């Protein structure tokens, strides 16, 4: 049986060895973003996996981008999302994760949504991945 730990490891390996890693100002992490991070990060996590002959789970790949710094009415403003950067990094991540078939597993992008990050004040793109694995036990 594969565990959620295995799924996160597989997705991390795909992203950590991709061009996306070189484009980030931060890093690619498993489960949690570093405390007080103010840079571009990717965080991978998984929801529960079922223990059937065909295991299924939904994984989350979150792409965090800090807000733009701009001068508005003579005052420095950081309230606006950096939409262009968020789109570029999201498109890269989706391209890498769009569809893959391994020997006994596969995954594909299920959906994407852009959300505010209440912790950092920036925004993140949540990419949901459908993960399927053949249970060999």
C-alpha cells in the first residue's frame, strides 16, 4: 500500500527536478511552508488515500507568490496580487503535473483555484491532483 507520504514524495521529486524549481525565489516543500516566508514557494500535501486495489487520493500543490510592491498615490502599496507571476508559475506547475503514468501509478491535474493566503497576505494557486496507485499488497 502506498501512503500519503509516498504520494507527496513522488510529486516533490517531479517538481524538485523541474525547471519550476529554478524559477522560484524560494523552495519546494513537503506539507508546510517555512514560517514567515515572504518569497515564492511551492508546498505539496495530500488528503487521505483509500486502501483498495486501486488506491485514490487527492493531492494539493500550492504555489505561493507575494504581493506586488508598487507606488500608489505616493505611498508604497503591497495589497495587490502579482497576477502575472502567479500565472507564470502556475502554468509551469500545471504543465509539469498535467498527466503522468508510472509503472503502478498515475496522476493528473483535477482543478486549479487562486486564493488569498491569510498567513502571509499574498496569494497562492491551489492545484489539485488526482493520484491513482495500484495496491500491490
